[in-house]
C-alpha cells in the first residue's frame, strides 16, 4: 500500500478482502457491529475523512449515514450531464479481442 494510506485503512481493507469469506470483517459473530467498531471508523484525525462525521459513540455518524444527512467531504463541479472533467483521460483501446471458440455456450 502507498505510504499515505493509514494503518487503520490498510487493516480494514485487508479484513474485507480475505480469501475465505468466513474470515472477512462483518461475517463473524458480531456481524455489522464488527465493521462499525473497527478502528478506521474511530479515527478522528481526518485521515479517513470522518472528522466532520463524528458522534460520541463510534467516531462515525452512522445515523447520519442512514438518514442521508452527512455532508460530503468533496463536492465536484459538474458543468453538464456529459461533463467528464472529473475523470482521468485514457487513450482509446483499439485492440480487438480474440474470438471465443471454446463452445461453453453451445447448449444455451
């Protein structure tokens, strides 16, 4: 992971991405509460963008999330429905994929 990503952010990503689903965060005995109690959501340093979403219990305003009352940390400027200036530019992919000839769909 890049150095600017906090240790708490790395641990939560790793716990969500375990190979065995039974070992993933949120799948154990406490379920969603395990996710809510994770240190990343407790972090009030601002490094995980929760500084404005604090409450007294968990650091992250879960009720605000449920009520859709959280103020977003970033509000992009959008000039029109077709405005793509907030996205990176990539060269057009001109490669042509090979024909799929294994016959896996023969019985459809």
